[in-house]
C-alpha cells in the first residue's frame, strides 16, 4: 500500500465567519477547488466520503453532498468518528481504491458552527453528569490536562508554548481565521475557561470547508496530475466514549494509530520533517507527541518548550496555524497543510520537507487516525 | 436549560439508591467485574447476570477541573465550581462533586476520598480524608 495512492488535489473555502453559507454549498466549493487543483474533471469522481457537520448531524448526509455535487458515487458516505473522520475516510478511500471498488475519491468536510449552533460542543456529558455541571468539550479536555499536569509536572507555560507556536504560524497564513501571534505571557493571562485550560488553550470555532482528491499513483500519472503527494502510511485507534472510563487519562489512541502508520510507512519519528498535530486543545499536542514516540510518556511538556516545535525548530508543527489559529475545523485543514509542505508552498515552509505526519482525533480523544505523506 | 432527565429502567435503581443516600454500582455474578455507568450487560464477559451492590463510600481522586464558565443558565450562580473524576475503592469510576468548604488548592491526584450523597440532588460529593485528619474547617454534618 505504501505510496500506492496519492493526495492529488486540495481545496478549501474561506475560514472564519461565513454567514449565509450552508454546509452543502461549502462542501461543493471545497470540492470544486480540490478538483481544479488536481486538474481532474468532476465526472471522473466515483467515490464521495464526507465528514458530517459536527454542529448538526443529519442522517444520510453523504448522499446529500453527493447530490449537491451532481454525482452518483459507487461508494462513500459519512463516518461518525468526530475529528478523526477525515484521515479515517482518506484511509478508507485508499483501501477502496486498492481493492478496486473506486478510482477517484473526494473526501470533504464542512461545518458552520460559528454562524450556526455550537450546542454540540457545550452540552452535558449525559443526564446523570449534568447535575454536577460536567458540561462541554473544554471541561473534558481539562480533566485530561489536569491529570497530565499533576502526574508529570506539565506546566501552564508548556501548554502556552503550543499556543505560541501555532499562533505564530497562523499569523503568517493569510487564509487563517485568527492572525494574531501571542507570547507566553498573553497565554498565561488569558482567562480560565475550565481550569486548568485557558482561552488560549482552546481551538477556534470557525465556519468553512476543506476537501482532498484521492486516487492511485498510477491514475495520477496517467491523468497528468501536476503535484500528487504520495500516502506512505495510515493507522487508527479508538477508546471509550465516557471519559471517566478511559483506562488511562494521559494516554490516547494516538499510540496505536501512530504505530500502525509508522509501520506501514517504514518510518520512525526521527524521520518526520514536519508534523500537523491535532490541536483542539494545547494539552492534546503534548499527549499526541508522547504517544507517537517523539518523546517519552510524560515528557511532552518539556518537548514543546524552547522553540522545538516552532518553525526552524527540530520538529515544526501546525505550520498553517492548526485548530488554534488557522481554523477550528476538525482536522481536514491539517491534511491540506501536509500537502503544501510536500509541495513547498506553505506560508511557514520547512525547507526541503520530504515527510509530513498528520494526526486527527475525535471527541475527547475517543478516536484517532494518523496519516504520513512523503515523496 | 438542563435537558429533562430520561431515567431508563437500567439506571432507575442507581438513581433510587442515590435518592436514599447510597452510592451503588453493578457487579457481574459470572466474572465479578464491577462497573458504572449502569448498563444492561457486563462489558467484560458480556453476560447479563449482574446485581447491584452498595459502595462502601471510599474513593481516590483521578482528576478534577474547575469551571469558570457556565455552559448552562442553571450553572451561572455556581461558577467557579469544581467537578471531580473519582474511582470507587470497588473499581468503577464516576463524576462527582466536592463538599463545600474543601480547599481546592489542597487537591492532589490519587488523594483518598470519603463520599457522601446529597440525596435531595442525587449528587455524590467527595472530601479528602487527609484534611479530615488534619482537622481543617469542614462542614460537620455526618455522612450516610
Ligand atoms: Zn462479567
């Protein structure tokens, strides 16, 4: 499978507040741009994989998107994996292509929680827990962050280092929703949302869409795709729904997901030039880097300090700004940035980047998927 | 608004026990696994021969957070308020509240906890046993 399929094209909409744009139109815009980038005609597409809008789940939404695209796909649909959905669907598309079930797949994601409803991110974690005030996504991640801070001594400023790196990259990206670089003191002084997480530890809430075209390397060659980026490896992992039922709060499914992707790619962490690490909350970056083996368990805090994850550091991450700065969209933007890094067109380009790792994760680290691309 | 509670048949005994001031959990008669939240089959062996047991009321602190933002209008007069993730000494994990008067700054992971049920609100409340022995200011009401 290694290198058998490619990301042939990428496309996205504006990111931020997009009133009057429904998710179907946003999906179509991103797909239109991705097909144009690949130089592929719409009618060649025979698979449509869709990340459902988190803010408003709809049954058979994948078929609504296919209809809006004017397509009759052979295979596709919606996967309910939260933020891990995008790479999971790219992986599934690659496997479906390898199995001869389809040839050209669109994988697309759109949502408009900024102008629409944010309720999906703010509700109680079950009836029984609402009486304790156990509500919303930040609270659940704060529970993980606290355990990590208490168990390993991870500090506020170490979480801040993640925000500082992502915001600096976002400030250089003209397409980013939030283009304001910050320092550690700004992060430290930003208001507590759910202690120990502050405002600047939390991702943006953004409208927008992003899409990729997946096809075999062979098909990309024969179709004359200008800048295909080979998929070297992918993997996935999953754990409990209920955060209290997690076997270990400070370990995520990134461990299994990453190990499988590295194995398939025939690479290890030392051979990754640049990484796009799902950063819905700063703590997630520390945990994910540990679980991937970039550092030992518990050393994610010290690892992100001192500019190591900034542009020019040992492992630059989230070079378009990530969820903290480019767009709060759950994950597809990270895949697009991996393609730009390999093409050499990022606004925070890592010179000579030949491999890029991307993490996607969903819910409260319930689901995880990893993608490794490279030349 | 807080969503109206849907208490299904599986969870009803758990809620009834709380209303009577007791914390209960399910235990499997076949494999002895113990769990919460309530469910219809043992998640270890998948059997349905389970029964309810009363928890003895001790736990340890896995993690905790403090909400500074109210995610529901009903919580506005409670912020900032803590939420705890605890593990009963019998094994099951659950979300709990902190007793009034407990010092947030003294909380530590793995701290030994003593539980009490606020029966009126069906809430499990915890306090650290260390602060008991240190004789710090605590509400004097007796548990259970
Ligand atoms: Zn059992």
